[in-house]
């Protein structure tokens, strides 16, 4: 080995494993029902999940879940 050549720190198999953990494959075939119930509790308080779509500055669509407290139920306590 020449002095200017660097020996790889990780093997190809190790890099594949690292990338699998750091950058897991995307799952494009799921239903909103896979996300669970739209109504749940957080810290014992009733919450609602609203599924929204956000447009990025690059024009890409992101699917997001927005959780917020259910104020109708909170006001009735």
C-alpha cells in the first residue's frame, strides 16, 4: 500500500448497516389508518391528530401529523 492511500475505516457491509440505521428505507405504501387513532391522550389530556400536507420551498409535498389538545373536551372539565 502506498503511503498516500488510506485504508477504509469500515467495510462495505458495515457501511450498508450504518446507512440502514441512519437512513432507513422509506415506506411509501401505508394507509392513514396505520398511524393509529385520530383521538388519543397525551399526558392524560385528550388530543386530536390532524393529518396535513405541507409544501416545501422546493415544491415537495410532505405528509405531516399535527397533534393538538381537544379544546372542546378540555373546556367541559
